[in-house]
C-alpha cells in the first residue's frame, strides 16, 4: 500500500500515540489527531486525508456520527476501531471495523480493505 496521509480520531492520548507510531512504522503520515466529533469533522475538511482511523466511541461525540457527517461532503476511506464491533456493524453494516486490541497486521489489512486495495500475502 502506498504511503497515505491519515487523520487519526482517538480520545485516549496514549492510544493515539501508539496508533501514530504503528502508522508511521507502516510508512504513513499523520496529518492530524483529533479527540472529538466536531474536531474530526473540521480536520477532515481542512486536511482532506487519504484515510481516517476512527475510534467509534469518543468522550465528546461519536466517531460514527463524525464519519456520517464527513461522508456527506467527501468520500474518504476509513476504519473504525472499537471494543464492540457488533455495535458498530449494527449502525453501519458496511463499515470496516477492527476490534481493540489489535495487531499492526490487522490494521494494515483493514486499511487495505477500506481503500479497496487487494491485500497481499
């Protein structure tokens, strides 16, 4: 997968730092990290990322709701991260979701699926 500009939406600072390291190790660039629904919507418009990694549940708003708003104006591949995959799938049956905790390889496969890139063995 080619290097991507990624918008990370995560409200836990340490988890966001971990995701940033994993994504940078994969060769991607983090264009911004946001911790709220409103911040995610604004950052998506400002940075126009190639991909978004979104925590489904945020302390201030919802990652699912943020993506719904973003997708009204621009299509952007995204992966939801959640401790409750079935809850996300109930709201967004077509969503690409990985369950916490996960391995870097799980994230890479989910990003390929979200972007429509064939996974390589």
